């Protein structure tokens, strides 16, 4: 059969099969109506452009118009985000007998959430500045805070996280996770939007870092590449499914340093303040403040062939 004939005769059947399969696994009308990933990326771009004028823009901006540019980006993205939040709230609603009331309530709630989020932007901006300063203080290779803002994956990831975390705390489904996974794609740093992170946070190098949903991190914490702050195991219900909403990830107190490759697991694990966790440590129990945790020093053999 020639390709053109096959396209005309068979593509409609394959398209129908795919449509039917998708309907068995999720509400296709919801995802078509949502169509949100690229919009969320655009919203994040505009929000971070408002937080850091000129950094994420394609062309230099006029210094005399900074206030107008920030305002326009916030207005445009606020409306886009309101529409997306409204859709995910409607999709989440389990009451179907009064769709008009549901739609109206979700629209109002979506608007309230956007107002609460953007009201926090000055606070978010100040927090990210502490992260930039922590990066400068914690990396002797850093030449300036401008270099850090423009090039460090840690700042890229934490700037997205601090926005996503606010939406997560406001009860917005789906959207914060899409934001966090976007940061993961960009940087190799995987921070769940539920994780609570204090000021002056720095991830040096960054690649391969994982921070779980119920993790709490205090102020002035520094971690290196390949660190996992994860869960030991998942409690299961009677059907063998993971129980949601329980504390699964560790707590890291203030002024802690965690070196490369360390794995710290468990919701009842707490790393006391002013502690140092050495590289490649596997830790599933708490340590008190001012602790140093490290493996026994290996004894490498050096053979001289000459």
C-alpha cells in the first residue's frame, strides 16, 4: 500500500484507537482543556523576569521602564495562572451536580490564590537574594553575585522552587509539580514543591540532588552534588497502595553541611544544627547538633611501575 493511501485509510482508525485508550486512563477533555505545561513555563519565565528584570529577557531592557515592564509581566502571567488554577480546581472537584456553582467558586478561588502568591513576591525576591549570597559565600570560585545569578544551577532551581512552594502551600494541585519538574529538567536538581527550605540555601554544583516532599531544611544549609534527602519506605494501606500525606523525609536543622553523595532517609531522621555529614554517607537515624558523620578513611594502594 502506498503511503498516501495508508494515511487516508488507516490513520483515522489509529487515531480512534488512541482516543479510546486515553479515555480509559484519564479524562481527555480535562487535559485538552488544561494544555498547561508550556503555559506554565511561560508564566515562570515572566515571573522570574519580574523578580530579576533583564536576567531572563531576550533583549536589554530600558532602565527607565523597569516598573512598567515588571507590572506588565505580572499582569499577563497573573491572568494566565488564574485560568490554569481555575481549570485544575474544577478538575479536582468531585461534586458534579451544580457545574455553574463549581465553576464560579473555582474562578473566585483561583483569583484569590494568584493575589496571595504575587503579594509574596517581594518576600520571595528577598529570600532568593539570601540564596545568591549563600552561593557567593560558599563557593571560593564565585567572582560576583551577578555571575551566580546568571549561571548557577542552584539559583535556577531554588528560584523556581520558592514560587512553586507557595502555590503548593495554597493547595494548588498539579501546577507546582510541573514547575518543580521543569527546574529538574533545566538543572538536574529535583526539589519537590512541598519541601520547606529556609534562607541562605546553597547547592554546590547541584547535579543529582533529590529533596523529598516532606523534607524541612533550616537556614544556612549547604549541600553538594548527588545528595538525596529521601524516604526509607512507604507505609501501605489494606490494598497495598502507598499511604499519602505522611511524613517520609528528613529534617535538616540550621547551619548544616552535607557533602557529595550522602543519602539521608526517613521522616523521623533529624540532622541537628551545626552538623557536618561527610561524602557517601548512608544515614537513616538522627544525629545531635554539632555532629560530624563520616566513613572510616579508606586505605588506597599506590603501585609505582617505575
